[in-house]
C-alpha cells in the first residue's frame, strides 16, 4: 500500500502512476488507517447567493451548418465503425494531432509512449440517425472568440481539456497562463489562445464538485470527507468569468467517505466502522449535482455564463480477471460490439450515476427557463459510447517509450480509466463543439 499512501512531488513516475491507478480501484479505499477527520466549521457558500434572472448580454450565435439537423439527433446511440483509411479529418482521430509537444499529462500520450496497437486511433463514432462532424479547431476558436471555457471535475475533465487544447493547437499556439500542480498533479490550469482568438480554456480539480478534505486532496490520507453544502474554490468564484462550463465527475463518488451537511455528519459511504446512515454513491452524486446546478442558476455574478454541459460517466475497463497491475488488466485491442447486454454492458453504479446526470440536468434546464432565461443546460452523454472502448486506454503505456518495444513485465501499473489522446476522448469534444454551436 505504500504507493497509495504518500505522493511526494519528486516521486518517480511509475510511483505516481501506481498511485492514481490505485485510486481507480475503489475497493482499496475500504481499508482504513486513521480515525475519521472532523471539520469544525463549514462555510456555507451556497447560501451567499440570491436568485436573480439576468438578461443575456452575449450569446454563442455563430451557427454551424447542419446544427438544426444535429439537434434532432441522439448522438449517444450509434456504433464505432472502422475508419482506417481516413483516420484524420473524417473523425477517427488517428492523425488529428501529435501529442508530442502538447502541454498534456504524459500518461495520455499513448503514441509517444509506444502503445503498440494503433487500432484504437481508427474507430469513428457513427450515430444511428445523423453524422457527427469532427471538431474543426479553427472554427472552434472562432465560435469561442473572446470567451472562456472551463472544465470542472475529476481527472476525466482534465483529460478531455488537455486533448482539446492539443487539438486546437493545430490551428493556433496556446500559452499556458496558469498552472497549479500542488501534490496531486494538475489542479488548476489555464491556457490562452491569444489575439486574435482570445479564447481561454481552464481546468478545475473538483472531483466531488463540493469541498472534500481527504484522499482526493492528499493521497497520504486514507479517508474522504465531503462537505455537501460547500462548493470548491476556485471554480465557484471563477464562475463570473466563465462563458461555457463543462462538468465531468463521478469517478470519486464510489470511494468510502463521510458526508457533512450544515456542520453535521449526515451519512457515510463504505464506512461500517462509523455506524452511520449509509448513502449510495449515486444518491450523493445526485445531491451534489443538484446543489451545484442550483448554485449556478442562482449565482448572479455568473452573468456571462451561457452554457453548462454535464458529462455522464465514462466507465473504466479494468479487466476483472486480473489484478489492476497485471499487464493484461487493460490489454484489449478492439472495441466491444454494440450489444448493450453483452460485454459493453454498463455497470449498475455507472448506470445510476448516468441517470442522476440526465434527471438533474433536465430539472436544472426547467428551472433555468424560468429563472435564468438564456442559460442553457446540456447532457454530454458518453457512457454508452465510452463503454464500448476498452481498447483506447493507456493501459501499461503510461510513460515515454514504455518498455522500449520490448516485453512488458507481468506486474505493471495500468491506467484503464483515462483515455489516450488522440483517441475517443476527441469524440467527446466533437459532440461538445456541436453543443456549443447549437445555442
Ligand atoms: C484569457 O487569458 C488572458 C491571460 O490571462 C487574458 O489576458 C485574457 O483577457 C483572457 N481572455 C478571456 C476571454 O478570458
Ligand atoms: C449503532 O447506532 C445505533 C443507533 O444510534 C445504536 O443503537 C447501536 O448501538 C450502535 N451500534 C454500535 C455497534 O455502536
Ligand atoms: C437557489 O435559489 C432558490 C430559490 O430562491 C432556493 O430555494 C435555493 O435554495 C437556492 N439554491 C442554492 C444552491 O443556492
């Protein structure tokens, strides 16, 4: 367990990788080392804001061709089709961008790291009732000129933001204007595409959306404490600067945790030692998401905000037949077929986490129509399409020239949660672009 306990900033790469891979394994967090944390005071940020509907002063009025058709389309229903000959612009992702010189976490750079099977680059998502155009970086920058796009959530939000910035970099050179690594790696990050684009993309580490103190902030701590009625800084105060906000979270909720609300413990997850009301991961995620979206609707300072996109969970694919650090825990080389009851079946917890997003976003959209006309809510539903892609995670190829093309030892750190970039994560961004354009 040593790797899971402490991560020093100077620790070796494999150790860091082992650390985050361990985090993906929820059962490990059921092992307890220390007494529960107590938070003495709770800042109730949510109550600081009043409701006030605001007229929109700006909107994303640039429409793309085909948007009207696209809006009728359920892009989450479809299949992955082999697109080997047209891996680039057609949408397979194969040659859209080269991650080598991108400001991107090394572990996602599967090509550079020597992932031997390149097939994962050449599958294109084909929705059942429409075509999904590949993101056009120049058009994307035009669409967001003078605006700020923020990704808020866990490392899957960062994974997607970094892939996007790398892709946009094929059209314009970004400047990294803010980085805050702290102990957990990339916490708050901002890239600027300077004039004439004037587009900023930021990421905010906020795996529970609300404040958490514990393992998610310091891997040396075994427990998670989640304060349900306190939003996390700095995203909540940066709301005023955001035009488009993308929320991608969910993976941390199945961790064992103690929940506080209004200064009191209101429940636990996976903490039988505490003899408190057990709360399921999806029920907590739903509660937190509801409050977050309500807060966004209520926050009068967020008067630039036009679009909030909430992403459904993209399932991890650790092969249950092996331990997480076995070389074959993540070695599939082909997508699953579309059989939703077969291999690509979404697990019960993930299905519930997804449902929470669909229902809470629908409720927020209804509330916003009344209280914040002009503020749009969308669900970026990637659960099904991601569930079919066990072949597109970094696997054991998480550092540069991993294994030098040679054999992989039987025990090796594995990432079967994040996505290679380029890879299917670019499809998430293709859909995001249509949502931004579709306002
Ligand atoms: C983007 O960031 C740069 C550098 O901090 C800043 O000068 C610019 O005003 C920002 N643009 C937007 C649209 O937020
Ligand atoms: C657990 O809590 C219940 C209700 O407060 C109490 O009756 C019971 O004795 C507690 N069990 C233990 C083992 O402390
Ligand atoms: C938002 O405003 C509504 C209506 O005033 C209020 O009932 C609700 O508690 C507020 N929620 C948050 C999270 O600020």
